[in-house]
C-alpha cells in the first residue's frame, strides 16, 4: 500500500509516450503488456490517479522475475547483477 501523501509526478512508456501531472491519462491497448519493477506499486499509483489499467495478468513484474532467477529483487542490485 502506498502512503496517502504519495504524489505521482510522471510516467514514461517505452514507445516514447510521457505523462506528467495535469496531463490526460495515458491510454493502453487492451492487449498491451505492461512491465514495471515492483508492478504492484505502479498499479497502485495508476489506480490512485483514477486510470483504468485492467487486470493484473497483463503486467510483467521485473522484480518478481529477478527473484525467480535467484537474483536480487531491488532494481539497483538486479541491474548490477544482470
């Protein structure tokens, strides 16, 4: 759970789209796969913004993938590991 005081400032997408506070929500195609490190945090942030992002199964969590590969779960440590 994210703290109520957490503020969303920006989001970037690999296809070059960029969102900053005050912009209209990013739209994702229904079959688009979303990838994030610690995806549950990203999902909560998007939900806090009121974005409709769909079901959890469309997400790929690189933190979980790292742990599955017996690598560190933190982004910094996983990047150094791989």
